[in-house]
C-alpha cells in the first residue's frame, strides 16, 4: 500500500484520489481552504443559492466513468442531472435573437436559418463537420493519453480549414477569428464562435483553429445542470472519496514538495509539519517555489505559453424579487457590440467597455427562497487581478453596474427587481483558490506548435504527478476529470501507461 499525498481538493485532484484509493493506496488530501471543490464554490444569502464557478456541465461521460470505476452508485444516483434546453439563447448587437436547442445539430441549423437567414445553418453545420474531423484526429492524444515529449501530433492543428483562393494566393484559417471571418460568412456566426472561445478564456484572435472542438463538444454531447447547483457535483465526488477512505486535511497549505534520493518524498505544510509520502499529486497551479531548484513541470519541453496572462471571471450574484418568467432560458449570452475592443481589453489588461455577458437563470427551487423570487448570475471574462485592480471598490462597482445594464437585454426590468447584489472578481478567486491573479485555466488545444498545451501529468521529478485544470488536458470540469484519470493510470500502471483503451 503506497502513501499518496494529494495537494488541493479540486474536482480533478479528488478524481485522482478516489481512483487511487480504489486501487488500494492510502491517500491523504491537503487543502489550503476550509472546504473541497476548488472552482465549484457556492454562495448563500437569505435563502438564495448561487454557483460561484462553472454553471453547466459538458461531456458528463467523464464524471459517469469516475463513479462507475470507484463504487456501486452511479453518478445519477448521487446527483440529479438535467439537460438544459434550449442550451443557450444568444442576443447579438444588431438585435438578432436565436435560441439553440440542446444536442441537436439539425435543430441548431434550423434555428440559425430562421434567425440569421437561409444558409446560416448550412455554414455552421459545415463548420461543425470540420470540427468533428478535428475531434476525431486529436481526441485520444489530446484528452485520453498522458502528454509525452514526443507528442508532435499535438503541435499540428487538426482543424481541416477550407482552402480559399484569393488572387495569387490561397489562404486557410489558422485561428478562431479567421474561421469566423473567412468560413462562416456572417458577423453574428463569427460572434457566436468567438463567444465560445472567450467563455473558456481564449483569445479568438490567437487561439488556434482547433478551438472549434469546444462548440463541437457542447453541441454534440449537450449541456447539463446539476439540480441544487453545480456545487452538488463537488459534494458527490467528495463523498465518493470519503467512502473510499480518502483522508482530507483542510486548512493545510502545502508550501513545499519534499525530495529524497531524487524522488518526491512528501509535503511540508505552512505550519512546519511534514507528511511523508511515496508519491505526491499536485492538484493546484504548478510553480517553481513548491520544488526549490527543480525544473520539473511538463513533459519534455512542453509548457504553458510563457508570459501569458490567463483571464479570470467577474461574477455578479443577484437576489431578485419576482418569480422566474415562464419563458426564461437557463443560459443567455448577450454578445458585445464591439468584440475587437473587448478582446483587446481582456487580453491587454484593461476593463472592457462592451463586455460579453452570460446570464444564468436556473429553473431550480433550491436556488431561491420561494417561487416569488429568483436567483440570477451574471458572468464576464475579464483580465486577471494585477492587470486590473479588482480590489478597487469604484472599479468593482462600475463594472458590476455595467453587467447589470447589459443583462437587462436578457432580463427586462432587472435593475428594479434587485434585492441584494454580491460581486465576485478575480481578486476573490485568487483568495479562495490560490490561483495567481484569480486566473481560470483554459482547456488544452492542439496546434500552434504546442503553445496551448498544459504541463504533462508525468513530471521530471519521479513520484510527482500533476492533476487538475492547470495540467494536461487543461481547464473545465470534463478536462480536469480526465487529468485525474490519467494520473491514476500513471501511478497504478507506471510511466508506460498510455490511457484507457
């Protein structure tokens, strides 16, 4: 029985812990905060309940596999999953409105034709067909296998961009923005695609065309909500860990990974306590201070693109008087009137004047005191703390008011219904999770010569592994869960583990 120390209690780290405990290892999780869940936080106020992290689940097969492999009760026996339909409603700057059905590509095409004009659905469907090709080409090495130094295939973009003749040259889209401009043929379709990339913290101007995988996954596998709030998913994973006899130590900040005889040998806590271990799983953002003098991150020379300022999220939690409208949609995206300016602000370290706002209105009695009230969450992707001083009360208030103003396009009369407002910025995210700048990790992407990959799960220090959103295959609930699967496989089967078959 090996002793394994897991640093952090995010969903990816807990997924690794549960799997390793089932394999017979003695697993202890050290979490700096007072609770589990990482980004899957919850805020409660006078009967109102809000998610402070991801509001929807995509690719639930990852969580289903975790529960199948670690116990008798399935995921659906531990939480109640509901498909969100429509998956999203989109309000564009020119006043166009379109609601996209859940997991129905034919339905999406029909909706786009009806709202944007004949041919829009066909162009979007053609794009998704190419995205499916990219998914088929990269799915296994990008998502289901540990990252290796020789994964040259991930340096090439798998998206089969259309060849377009222009006078004396032929051009092909290499970025998300170029797909929108050159292949989709409609500014609103381009804004739709840009919005998917931005929601994951990716700059459409530079993100490789392979980011087409993101809308493909959502529209192919569906969008799901966990009744009671997404925090319930974290609770279920935590309880599965406890059932498998994983030990949790909360309020325990790890300051250093111990090394002995060239191997990871345990962890040192902020209070000076030392916990020896045979292996260590790092489930938080890697930084050199954890292993003094060691260059251990990544597989081979693969690292997160240097100097990149990863965006965070600005969230406004609104307690409202008045019940939820009968025709309300769970997720509405109010697109920016100036996407170029928004992207320049978010990735240039400034406050956007025209932010894209996502409005979440869950049809869930557990989120409100009664049917005469409603809990609504507004979210925008923003520059991280440090690039913008989100601790400045005036900056916070102005931006929160701007989001409410923008959200009134989705919820008419919103301002007059507000009983209470709670604001969460990247500064709060940094304080709660320890992520520098309150940054939220994006998913890994193939292409761009590997610039959008994350550090590999297998490090250069024997016995030290990386799990969670800051490691391969990146951020998002599904991707983080996959990282836990990969780490467990590497620990149990050895460095030669190649992923599930």
